């Protein structure tokens, strides 16, 4: 699967989504932010913007090879779309550029939320405006984007209803049989539903922690105390609720004390009670839970210690690869909490410029500062240290740690990172067996190393080539021209006040780190 590098900032992970309900506000300062369960794939959005996934791999990373262990497939993601049934949309951290993926005339807009039902889209811009377009014309929309409402915080669309949660807590409901939306509830902080053709059950968490539900109630999923198959008006289910995730005829709830409760359809063991009998009233499943996501008939939860647990439908072994059983009836731990970098908020980078510090902190979260943390950031960087940065860039982009290489052609360094960079094809020596690690690196050498690291990590990537020439192009070395022009096209490098690149000049440590960080942001 090729990746086009332009101003495109909404990406599509093309596989069939089963559910993606997570109240992301509960994930602050936690390693995970969202969980998405597809038909045969599971994705977790980390708080650093990385997306890790495992499963059958329906176009997750382009290889179509089964992923048996969680693997990074994307980065710099802010939000994974909620409740769509023909693909997962990821909003990148810098929003969205105009004219991409049918956004039409939403020029210079940035998105914070998107929901989709077949050919019906609703998006929330960063200013709270809710826009939508549809074919054929649901909810008063057509193929041209139309503003539907202001001050919206969350919206979910399905084939029969559009839910819109405003920033003031008002919940509006728009039926496809009505010409206008109607206000349904006040003081709501989060909404959740599934938009498939099986069960239309709707949930809302109010500001006081009460969970309310309405809609299909075949398995008592919205009203455990009712014998009716359909609940037409919102009914209070339980109190002290932090999060809710609606599955296919079942629901999982996290209470304020971290307890996970579940009830409803349980044919594949998705409730997690060591049985396949349907559960008609809430049952306690486990404690100390931070996040949960209910899929079609499978569940994933992340506990407060960061461990990931899963249970339910495991047909084909795609969901829980280490288990051969087709139905996992009780929670199974499938992943420990990933190691995270601890970054001091008030860290002082030695002699770093004030303008550079915000990006240096972000670069440190990605591990790019590890080779230079204790250096003077105003001093020129060496070939050796920049080689180490390119290795960290490669590892962050691919999500894979490079094993130390055995072959070392250089007699003037035993630095494994440099040797690794050489064996990957990122760097070359100044002669056959000399690397010159202490020699300061030129700007054009940096461009070549960094661009090689990108191409090796993303061999099928395409660049939207929009090169703006430098005045001093005649000074470029022949072996550096292509890399300089490509990084210029990606807006990673700029000229000075006279539009000169100064290819033979040195670069400071802070400039080198930020250059690598900006390329990571653009290519991740």
C-alpha cells in the first residue's frame, strides 16, 4: 500500500470496521488513547500518536501478512474515526488540508472528529462546526458539504439516526424520517452507538456519571429491567459510569472505580464470564480497567497497569494469535504495557534556543534526543551523532528496534548505532574503512542520510513533488542534489534570507534534531 506524502492529513486504513467506541477523555496521561476493533484486526492509538495493530492485516501495513504481535502501522494520529463500517479514518495531528477525500469546499479546515455511514459523512472542524454530506441525501444533506450545527463536540451517524452532542451538553437526535433534528437530553458528556445493520442501541453518559440507553433491547442491552425489545425513550441504566462501549447486542461499561461490567448477547463469550449464555443484567468482569472497546462479538480492555486483555470471537486466531480456541470465554492478557519515554516537562536543553525547545520536547518523546541529550545544542553536530539520530528516526517511523549488526567495515568507530546505520544503507564512510565520526557534518550530508533513512523505512512512499529552487544550487554536490530537492519538496528544509541552502555549512545539534523530527511528523 503506497503512502502519498503531500498535505494529506486524513488517512484511510482500508478494512471493515466493527466498532471503535472509546471515551478518549478518560485516557489522559495514559499510554493508550483509543481502541478500534475491526472484523479481524485490532488497533490501539497511543498517546504519542502512534497506531499499533495486529490481526489478519486487511491492508493495515500493505503487506497483507498476518500480524501476530502488536506492530506500529501509523504515526502522528490524533483520532481514529468512530463507528464506520467500510474503513477506518485517522485524523492526523495537524488536521486536514482542503480538497482531500471528498471534503470538497472545506478549505483550509482542520478536523477533530469524523463519523461515516457508507456514503454519509459528518465531520467536526476544530472550531466546533459540524459539516456533513451524503449520497443519497440523508438528514437534509447532499453531495456538497453543508454546515449542520455549531459548537459540536461529538457526532455519530448511522443508517437511521444522527446523534450530535454539543459542547454545552445538549444531545440532539436527527431521524432520517424527520426534516430537522430534535433535542433529546441535557447535561451529556459522551455518546456511543454501533452503526451496523444488526442492533441500533444508543447510549449517553451524563455529567453526573449516569448511563442512559434507548433503542434495540433484544438482549436487555439498553434496559436490563424491561421485557420490551425496543426502548423508545432514554432510560437510566446505572450510575457512576466513566465509559461505555456498545457491541453487537451487548455493552461494556467502566465505572468510576475502574470496575468493568458487561451484559447482553454472549454467543462467542464476548462478555467474558466463562460461558456463552446471554447475560440479561450487568455482571462484573474485572477491576482496574482504564479503556474498553466492544467489537462485533469480541472485547478488548486495557487495565490501569497498562496491560491489554482480550476475549470473545477468535475464529481463525486473528484476534488472540496465541490461542487456538475459536471462542475465548474469559479475559486473556495479550500485551504488557509498552515502555514509554519519561520526559521532564521543565527539562533544560543546554544552550538551546527558546524557539527550539517545544519541538525538542516533542522530539524527545519520540526518542530522537537520546543520542544528544547531554550535548550543547548550540554546537555543530558530528557525523557520528547525526547517524545515531537517523537510526532513531528509522526506529520511530517503522516501530521496530534495529538489532546490532555484526559487520563493521570501519576501523575508527565501534559505535553500534553507526554500524547499524551503515548496514541499513543509511550512511557511508568518508573512505572504504573510515567513517570519521567526530567530523562535523555538512547540511547536504545530513539531507542525504535522513532521506535515505526515510526511503529505506518507506520504500513504496510517493512524494508530492513541488520543489522550490535554491539560489545556490550550483554548490550542491552531485550525490546530494536529489535528497536536498526531495526534503525541500517536503518543506523540511528552507533557505536563508537570500534563499540559499548553504550545503557545505555545518548544522547545530538543535537544528539537526528538529530537522529529523519534522520529517518524522511529515512521513509518519
